[in-house]
């Protein structure tokens, strides 16, 4: 009957102001948090009690199985005593033996019981001869016999659609599933074999038309089968449970018998001088019998199954470490081998679960740290190589997904900033997590370097597609490459230098961009040369002249004032001034892209561009007849040789770190000769 509105209204009337309401609100929030914590503690406590209760029930069930086994043994003893008495009576009274031979329903003798056991094994052999492909998979053993068999229909566990008709053979230690051959009546083909130790049977509730079904659980898979009717289904459930119980009891009884100390043979007098040494060695071998009757060892396979089902990977590996420590210095006997076989099956299951945790199909959120739990447990299991491979595959998928989810912006530089931030941050986080997880496995670092190279290739593909394939300007491409190089240098914090890899992957695209921009400059220069009138520039306004001075100063031409005349005149040709600005801009952008592999490409491009201009000036100087124009052409040639070429040579040496002999030879030549007519011929 609590009314929140009335309560707040009454509280507002009683409070003095806003502060009282806030304090009351804080008290209510504190009570709410305290109540929530109390509920959590109660839930956790109840959960622990539930687990303990389930464990007690399991213990009780085991004791009931033992009690049932004891009663069965007592019954067998009573029957054996009865048979012995009957045999004795037959010997004493031949007439009674004759009547027993005439009446087949009288009690069987021990010899006849053994014949019945042989008959069951013969029946198993006869039935298995009809199953193709199971002879090698199902070795014959003296204690193996057929318990039950029958036809079933298998259904899909997800969609409940009929899959196939099968025939199941239940032996005392395993279950064989075979499919019917279509053209041979009574013949089957092997499908699967499941040991009873790892098999669980679950009844499926009837839901018409799906009825008379039961489920078999074999980690990590499950299968659903349908019986012909409810009676046969009940028989299958009962006989499966009974056979599993008998299997567990017989296995436990065998381990107990093997764990019992064997009686020491009494020494006999002998004249063999080596017999004393042999007798001394035998007790020591008997003393090394491994005690596997400890409770935690008996329950180890089931505890491992529980840990795997509850995703308690650390607990499962702790149990395995405890077992390995216990068996470390013990001899390898047959019981130890059988225990190892059971444990190894659980180790394979645990490894499969951990591998699935690291698979790219799982959620990739949480960053590299989300994989630490599975990776650390795989390393503890001795699977460091597999852990390394799966960790790197997981991170590769995460990086690829992050790149794909990037939104392609209109501005290329903005997209490249985001791409570099996402990729190199992920790479740095992965490297740090790798160093944490595999600190003691130095052999895995080479795999990380290979992975980093492949990831860098994926990054360069996305980078080139946006920067170079879209035919961006050289200045934009230079800025984008500069951003990528700066981010790449961040990896040096962890001792990883991938600069040479990004250079090797980008060299082809950068060469193509330089040559493409070189061709554009050459075509533009040739077009201006074809329209050259050799006239002085008139900039009309002082502002335009000042702007040109700033542009030339930024290009490195410091003595440009000596080429300016009165008012707004410039004593240079428009073609030469435009060529100077374009060439210096090309050089500046190319130096931003420079690394040693591009040295000759950049140098040859500069030489080709300069040759187009100087050859045109040389040709015009030889062809011009007017003295006044000839003097003006000489002034432009002097500007090219004495001002522009030294500036280009100096700036190239500053950017590259070493002088260029080709540029020196070009500047020192008094009259240029055409070295390569196909690429340097000027169109005038």
C-alpha cells in the first residue's frame, strides 16, 4: 500500500528547503545500494548452498549405487551357493539330474552360465559383422558384450527436422551408432562411437508431434533420437542408466583391487648367487605402487567437467597442475595410463573451449585484454604456440573490423588521421598485451613481427586506396604520408620499428605519384613555352608585387628584389617565374615523401623538369635575332642558372642529406646538351 507520490508530497511539506530534500534523497540512495548489496550477498550465499546441496546429492547417489552393487553381489553369491548345492544333489541323486535334463526351466549350472556369457559375446560379434567400418575401431576384448540394440530416428537438435534412421548398439562400455545401408537389408555403416564415461542421457519432454525422444550429450555436441514408442524409449533410458552405473562400479572396483598391496612371496633357499639382488629389487618396485584411491583423484574427471561447463578455466588448469605435480615422480603404471587417458580427453575439451573463446567469430569488443584469460590458460596447458596463433588471428580480425567500420569522410586528410589513429593504437595495444602474455616465450616474438607486417600491409591497402587511387594532389599525399610516418614512430616506444616496412609497401604508389606529377609539370611548362613572347611581367598593383616577393622568398629565392623594376614591373618572363614556383613546390612536397628508395626517382624527375626549361631558354637564345629580346632572354637564363638551380641544389641537399652530382653538372654546364631526346625534347 505504499504510495510514492504521497510520501514525497508529505516529505516536501515537512522539509525546510532544498538541502533537506537532497540529504533525504542521499539517505534513500544509500539504503537502496545497501539493499542491493545485501540481495547480492544473499543470492551468492544461496548459490553456494545450492552447489553444496547438489554435491551432497551426488555423494548420496554414489552411495546408493554402491549399496545396490553390494546387494547385487550378495544376490550373486546366494545364487552361486544354490547352484553348488544343486550340483552336489545331482551327484548324490542321479534321478534328480535326469529330471533336470528333461526340464529346461530348472536352475542353470555355473557351466551353463559361462556358456550363456560366451553366447552373448558371439551375438555381439555376429551383429558387428553387419556394420561396415567398425572392426578396426572396436577391438575385441574378453569383457565386452552387447547389452541392448534397436532402431532409432535421429532429429536435428536446432530445427527438429528428421535427419536419418540409425541403429544403436549398446555395449557394456560404449555406444555405437550406425546408419542403415539403402540397398542392403540388415547391413549398416559405422557413424560414431561414444564411450559411456563421457555420455549423458536426457529425457526430452513430449511435445506433439515430437514425442518418444531422448537426447545424448557428448561434449561439445549433442544428438536427439526418437524411439518407435514410449515403451521402447523407456527401455532405452533405463538400460543406458543401468549400464553406465555398472560401468562406474566395475571401474571403481578394479581400481580398488589394483591399489591393494600384493602379498610378498616367501623366500626359498636357492644356490643362485643373483637371487638375493633380485629379491631386494622386487619390494622396492612394490613400494612404488601409485595410490589412485584418493577422493580428489577419483572425482577429478567429473570436477574437470564441472569447471569446463561453468567456464572456470583457471580452476580446471589448477586441477591439472595438481595432478601433474602428484604424478610427477610416480611410475607410469596401467591405472595411471587409464587415468591419464580420461584426463587427456578433458584437456582436449578444455582446449577446444579456449580455442573457441579466441576465435574471431566471438565478440571482438574489449580490446586485447579481453583475450588474456584464455591465452594465459592455453600457455599453462603448454599450448603457447597455438595461443600465440589464435591471439594474433583474433587481433587481426579486430583491426580489420575497426578499419572497415571507419566512415569515409569527404576530406582525405581527415580520414587518414582517423585511420592512422585506429590502426596504430590497436597495434600498440596488441604489442603491449603480447609482451605481457608471452613474456616467458621469446620464440613467439617472430610470429608477432610477421603478424605486424601483414597488418601493416592491410593498413597500406586501405591507405593507398584512399590517397593514391583517388588521384589526390601531391601536397595532400605528402601530408597523409607524413601523418602515417609520425604514427609509425610511436611504436618505437616498445622497441618495434616498422618504418622500413611502410616505406617498402608505399614505394610503388609514391613513385607513381611523383612521376604523374612530374608529367603534369612538364606538360604545363611545354604549354607555356609554346606561348612564350619574352616580355616583362607587369603585376599592376604593389600588393601583387609584394605577394610575389613573399612567394619567391618562401621558395628560397632571397635576391628576387634585383629582378624587380620601377612601379610594378618584374624583369623576368612569366614562364620562368611560373616554372620556378612550380618546381620548388614539387621539390618541397617530394622531400616530405622522401626515403632512400626514392632517391633516384626524385633526382631524375627534377633533372627532367629542369631540362625542359633550360633547353627552351637555350633554344630561344640561339634563335632570337632582336638584340633587345636577346638581352632579356640572357637575363632569364642568368636567373635560372645562378639563382634557381643553386636554390634547388641546396634545398635537395638539405632534405636528403647528401649533394646531387647530377644537379651540379647541370648547373655547371655552359650550354645544355640533350642527353635523352625522347624525354627532354622541347616543343616550341
